[in-house]
C-alpha cells in the first residue's frame, strides 16, 4: 500500500509520462531535492527540455533498453506513472513484472501531502488558476510553501514554486478519484460540474466523490457559494463569507473589492481577464487569509501575479486581430471564455478554433459543446485529441459540427496544420480568435502565432 512507503528510502525516481504538467512538477521537485530522476515521454517539449536542464535523463521511445541501468535496481528505484499511460506500455509492464514499487502520480502526491500542512484545490474548473494564485500569495507573503501546479506560472516560468517541506499547495484532481489519495488540511472546491463520465458514469457519482473529498479535509473547507456543501463560502453575493464586489474591467485587468464579516479591502488588481478568475482569486484570498495572512499583504501579492500559460493568454493584440490561447476543454469553460471575449472585445468578430479533448467527453457533452461553441460568430473544429482513449465509432469532429449547426451554421472542420489554421485566420478582419483545447493545440498555437506575426501588421 502506498501509505506504507517511505520515499526517502529511494535514491532514484523513474517517471513514465514525465512530460505531463503534473508529473513534471513532481519530477522537478525530486530532482532539485537530491534524487536521481529519469523518465519516458512520448514527445519532447519545452517541459522536458526544462527538466533536462535540471539534470533529468529523458527518452522518447517506449523501450526497456533505454531505461538507464541505475534505475533497474528495484531496491533503490521508485517508479511513478500517470493514468494516461496505456496498459500495454512496455516500460510500465517491465517494472511491474520485475516487482518494482510502482505508484500512480496521485499516490506520490498523497505521500507528500501526508507529511505537510496541505492546501488542496479541487473542482472541475478553476483548479489551476486558484492553486497558482494561492501558491504565489503564500510565496510573496513569506509563507514558505512548495506548490505543485497544473500550469506554467509566468512569475516563475515553472509549474513548481519551491519552498520548504512543511507546507504544500496541490491541485486535487477528481479524475480517477485521485484527490481521495491526498491529506488536505485546508481545501477548496470551486465547482462540481459533470465531467469525466468515462470514469464516473453518472454526474451523481462525481458529486459523491466531491463529498467524499470534503469529508477528508482536516481543518477548513472553502466552497463556492452556490455549491451544496458546508464550508467557508466565497462568491459575489452578500451571503458569502468572502464577497467580491464593485468589479471593474480595465485594459487587460480587473479591479475589485473584497468584503469579509469583519473587514473590507478595496481595489485589488488582478492581471487576468474574466469574472471567473475574480472568483478563483477570491478563493485563494480566503484560504490565505484564514491561514493568517493579512488582507493587505494578500492584495499586494495578487497585484504582482502575472498569470498562467494557456489561461486566456493574449498571444497577438493588433487592431485587426486578437489571438487568444486557452486550455478550455469543457462547455462551462468555453462559456467563460466567450463571456470574457464579449466583455473585453465587444466590437470585434468572435471566432473560436476548438480541439475537442477525448472521444468520451465529446460524446457525453455534445449538445452542451454545440451550445457553448455556437455562441461565437464563426466556429472551426479540429480533429478530436484522443489522449488516453481509442476512437468511439461515429464520434468525430464532423459529427460534432452537425450538432453545432443547430445553433450556428458558420461551422467548419479544419485540418490540424499551421497552414490550414493560419490561412483561415488571415482571411478575417477585426476579429478576436480564441484557440481552445487541452490537447496539442497548445503546441500548434505557437506555430500559428509565429506565422501570423509575419503576416499581421
């Protein structure tokens, strides 16, 4: 059992799927804390390149012969894998067959949180932004936490904020019920919208899992005010324990006030667009404040927060074209992006280029995707990103496009290529284009941005 394992007994940590955003934060943490770290991933990326600079050995072919000999000692090597790895993966099966200690990423994170005072952020949306703002607040205000994050933080150019080994900040991932492995002292639940029905089957099962998570919180639970859970509430209404009010959108940022039962703080500046991000910042503020950080110090820290990669990042901002990169891959998240686009760029044509993520999610939420995407003036769909799944018969982007046409006839399916995507964007005039999705569209947008910057004046 994972809870009986002492990580300090292992000299080597081997990661299968080391380039994933959650896996890489753990890999970096162990590398900078004196462990020998190596691993496999399917493709090279900026993340794997950064790990290699930290002395991590990485290869990109599933081949047992490429595992360094040092890591083939079962007494000295702990193996960590992500559930996204297929069950027939040769290296994973080698370690299992040879009797190595093999743990899921969530189990390792759980072991770390068990030994620390843990701040955990759960929810189907907002986990990364909330936990990242919280990690930044704690860092800036002298609370020396180590934060394991699901996005690259602009302030640190990393998904790991290094601190001591006494306090941790983690994302509590509901996928595969991973968050039940954690030992949270303070926890936040931002949302419980239906998702991951390939795991849960029914939305009610997902809600049950969140309730189970709430029960393992040791000290304080923080919840968005509209959720059916008991805890310290945050939101926009007067009934919330922490209320954001007087919210004003400026050029690329928000100003808002916060009212608590005993005090108010005025004009907090958040360098992120979207009211949903005000809510995320409010959750982080509440957690830090309850821990004992003053509101004035929190206000200063939030003002210095610069954002996260792939969270409404404006990549091009010219008179005739605004290009936005965002991780949104669920209908609720797409709605939030659309609302932010309308508020921030009311005069421009609103265009979305969306890469669906998972065949099962596309199937389960097809009508919701159609409604959320159909709000845009033009809709372009890319092929479904399979991630860990095999295709489902009949579930394609062309199938989804027919659903979108019930709400908006201006929908097309594009090849996944820089040339095809850039060509369509170059035909637009006075438009804001949101490129959305959780797959490799995040890599593609960099290529598109590069090409468009050679064209846009």
